[in-house]
C-alpha cells in the first residue's frame, strides 16, 4: 500500500482501489476471529445422567467445554447424587442444574470453575465475647470472698473479692462458668454480661464427716482449727510402699520432700507450713491410734484415715511436741457386717 505525501506535509486520500482492499481485509479478519470468540463465551453443553456422582457430571462438562474445576476432594464426597438432562445449553445453565440442592456454591474465574462449601444460614454473624460480672454469696446472702470462678474447659477465671464480686473479660457468649468454694457445692451457670447474685449451697455431707482430733472425734461443722483429712479411698489409688510418700500433694500446707539419695520405698521428709527451724528438726508429731511412732512404719494398706492438725490448736492439746503440727493416723479395724 502506498501513502502519498503532498508538498504541504499533509496526507492525501488513497486511491479507491486501496480503500476497497482495506475493507476486504477487515471483513476477512472479522470472519476469522468471531467464531473463536463465540466458542469461548458461549460454550454449549449436553448432558443426560441419572443418579450419578457429581464428580462424573463435572468430568463430562470439562470434556465438552474445556473448563477446569477447582475443589477439595473431601468436600465433594459430601455431594448428593445428581440426575440432570439438558440439551445444548450454556455452561452456566448446566452448572446451575448440576448444583441444584447441593451444599456448594461456585464461581467462574477465566477458564476455571471454583467450588466452595455453602455457608449455613446465620453462620456469618459472629457473636463478640462479653465481659462477665457477678456476685457470689452463701445461703445467708453473705459474700464469699475467695470463691473460684472458672470458664469451663479452660484455665481462664477469677476469684471473688471481699464483697464477693468478680469480673472476667472476653468470655464467649455460650460459655459455662464453674463456681466453687470450700465447704460448698459447686455450681455451673451460663455466661452473661451481668449474672447478678449467685448463691452457693452448703455441702452437708462434708460437714457431717467425722474428723479425728487430739481429744477424740468431731464433726467438721464444729471444727475451729485447721485440720485436713485424707481417707483410705484417696490412699489406695497410689502405688507406693511407704505411707510418707502417699501424702504427697494430698494435704494443703504439708510439704513432702526427698532428703539425700533416693531409693525404692524410702521415707520422705515432712513439715507443716514450711521450715520451722534451721536444724531440720521441724517434723510433725505422728500418732498412730494414739501411740507415738514413725509414719514410715505404717503399712499404707492398713490406714483408715489421716488427720493433719496444722495450727496452734495442736500445741494446746499435745504441748511442745506438737509445735510443728500433728499427724493422727487411724488404722482399719474389723467390723460386723
């Protein structure tokens, strides 16, 4: 093709034959590329399937259209079986028929169909955590300071203050709170922004339990001193051969530690509420059925109960020998059925 330039520097109009050639070239180019464009954006699909897996239908659609499918294999295993009959329809129509009543959604990106799990109704709304507050009281509506409030199944929680109130931030809206206090029955409540007043009930069975003290036996409800009791049931589940070992971790305030080199069945050192002197002679006073003897000489299987007296009330009964606490051991006795 020739382009003529006049002396003025402007283009002159080409000859009519040249214009005709340009028109013919344009027509030929359009006739070549239009079918290609049509096949890309107007894929036709024909399906005739009865009660077949969805994966088989997708494979047939891919074969006819050339479109790829992107999905999780485990996700597609939850698909329902498909029955679809379509004749010369578009890709979108074929997909709509195939995914009817399925728990999936799909999007088309370029030449790929992306399959995802459909969101359940209401699942998009996430309930934010709440700040929980409340007040724990006893049966007389008096505050219980030091009560433990825990979010069930977690280590998150708080203790009540002198007024019996507590606050726990960022708690799940559907969480359950466990409330406990020594001598009272545990209680569970559903979390709420304001729980108001929570009343705990006395554990009557524990209060009626008989405890061995220096001057005989007494009910827990009447005790004024610091006494801890270990029953035979708690001891029999411990695979030990020495009674001193069996007390480890069972009595609050009783320290059980190993002295020197260890060997099977050796005795452990005991002291109540920490070291009492620098000479190491701060062991508690041990009485077995009223007789002074070493706890290590008692067979753990013969023990019925152990009472540990930890405060000054022990010295009031046993004198200076009980300056570092008293351990009272009651052994098992025969009984008539």
